[in-house]
C-alpha cells in the first residue's frame, strides 16, 4: 500500500521533505483499515496515538535533531513487546486488558530513533505456535493466499509487512518465530545472536531462548533496523556488550569484492535426509547456485543431532514457560474470573488460568511442569540440557570448518488454515530447521527464495557464528542485489 518498497527509501524521502511523517503514518493507517478484516494482522492500533507520535517526530526532524535514517517510518510491534500506554496482550485472554506502564528497551530505542509505532500485531498466544492460529483474537491470514496461515508465532508482523501496511516490524524468536513467518510470507528476518538485543519488556516465553529481531522486505532494511535495536542494556542481565568476532573466526577476514562479493566464504549446506517439499529442494538448489555465482564455495555439511534438537527444545521451552507463566495468577497479573470464590485460593487460580489461557498454552504449562517435577527432572529436563550442550558443541565444530550454514527454514510452505492444530507433535516437528539457532544462541537469517507451484513463498536460512549478525545481513544484501526480492501485492498480484 505504501508507495515505497523499502523503509530506507521512505526514510530518505521523509528526510528530504518529499513525504511528511504524518503522510506516511496516514498511508499506513489507511492500509491497516483496508486489510483489517481480510488479514487480521493487528490486535491494537490507536490512530490518535499514531498521529501524535508522527507530529512529534516531524517536529524533531524540523528542529534539526539527529534522529536516524528510519525517522518517520511506521513500524509494527509484536504484541508480546511492552508499549507504555498501549495495550499488550500476548495474543491471550489472560492479558486482554493489560496496558503496560513502561516501554520495552527496543520500543524506547525505536522511539528515540524517530520511528512511529503503528500498533501491536497478532501472534500465537504467548508466542507458542507456528501458525498464528492460537491467538485469542483469531487467526491471521497469509497475504499471498488468505486461505493459508502466515506462519508463527510472529504471523501478524509478517502479514502486516508482506501486505505493505508497514515496511518494518519487530518479531520475537524462541524457536523460529521470526524466521518461519518471514519464510512463509516472502520476507527477510533475523534471529540475532542471543544477548545482542535486549529482552527487557519482552513478555517471557522461554527466557534462555527468546530474542527480539527485525523483519522487513529486504536484508538492507533489516540491517538498519538491527543497528537501532542492538546494543547492551543494563536492564537485561543477559544482554551482552558489542563483541567482535573471535580472532580465530575465518569470517572475520571476509571483505567482499566487486563482482564476486562472497569470494572466500565457505558455506556448508545442511545434509539432511528428512523429506522436504519439492519447492524447498528447488529453493535450496537455487540458493546454492546463487551463492556460487557470487563467489562462495558450497559443500555438504553433515549435522548430527537434528532429530534430537526438537524434543530438547520443547522440553526446555515448556519447562521455562511453566515457570515464566506462573505469575499470571489473576491476583498479581492477568485475567480474573468474575464470580470465583476467593475463599478457596486453589480453585480461584484454577478457574482464572483455565479460562485465561488457551488450550496450547495449558498443554505446554502441563508439559513443562511435568519435566521439572521431582523424580522426572533428571530423566527429562536435565537430559534435554545435555542435548543442548551437544548441539552447541556440534555447531561450534561445524562453524570452524565452514563460515556459514545454509538450510531450509521449514520443510514446507504455508499450510492451509486449520490444517496444523489437530496434531501438535507434527506441528512441533515442523521447527526442525529453526530451533538449533535458539538452543545455541547463534544468529540466523531467513531470506526469500522463490515460490511453490501455488505461488506461496519459500525461505532459506543462513546461520553464522555468534556476533556475525552484521556479516550475515551483508551477505543477505549481496544475495538480494543480485536477485531482487519479489513483493506480494495486496490485491494478490505479484510484483518484482
Ligand atoms: N514454534 C515454536 C514454538 O511453538 C517457536 C515459537 C517461537 O519462536 N516463539 O515453541
């Protein structure tokens, strides 16, 4: 809907006074209103608040304040990221009336950089899911084909961006929730190195796995947004100082060169026997050709433990979730049942939590509580932590042999609405290619690579060593300058 395909170009037009901040905000608001019922990408948009922010940013630009290259550009924020004075629901009935009294660090950084927070996007409840169908506010549709899911859990952010309502969005990624919806909606998205982007104000799902990251049409826009988000934060005890790549990291020597900018890079292509759709194999072959044409050398890479990574992830994620979600008791936080008998506190908790949480969230709290319970802890949670350690070691070894790892994001393109929730274990297995980056903390970038026979986008993933986020994004930019990204037009037509 916006007349621009890239946030950087819109930012330049605003800086050059060709477009006012209010005009950009109004265009986005108009697109939101048009697409509202078709896609259900948003949970909360407050147009008055948006226009007030827009006027304030315009004033700062007019006064010559050094803002950022994205000043005045509207951005979507996933609804598990706290926004002061703007409802933040996590896609749950539990928090349907919650308005945070403070901003997440990433939100404060966006505002300081002059971006306009357009609103809060739909998501799987508490970020648990892969399709954006578990939201209390109803499912989001894929703009490429509205009968299909957009992926999840950051599906609202992906649908809003792919349909051009905004050019930039924030997602959160605990086991793939930035990369997989980006892949299924034809976008670029980064799961940053754990600790490089503050989690302060992100409502926790699984704290040792969660990361906030950028989603956009291109790697170039993701890079500019990442620069605004990243950096240490004293309010997040797991946030890390800006760290250079270790001295023995081969990637450090990569400088890029005209014509063959990926020359000198070795890319290991994940060698996995698990079946993928033909469109995914075709995208993998296209990605290999593209990387080689840009000068990289590509070799097969065996990666043991792929089968074990998904169960380890689901044990750790649900264990941490069962602890994080204990605070929603209807007293300190969360939904309060109207007529419950508070004389029996156990009953009160049970009523509030059964009514406030949806089925998938309840399932995961039960699973996680079980994995942590006395007598079972050693057999399940501790075992999963050992597998996590082994996965980290294997990836570290692999990244001493190759610079980057190429893999699919997902074995399929976006399934039709309603096809995934009936079989939770099958849905969990669909995270096969994404969970390792969260278990290890490594950065991973999803890039669009063509479409399947129904016109649904396919994504491929590049994983790099810790702190290689900027190099990954630079590699993505080289790939996209050789082969421009295809955009989804809101009326269903595809444009290059
Ligand atoms: N699909 C995964 C899960 O349900 C990942 C979710 C996420 O990254 N937030 O746990």
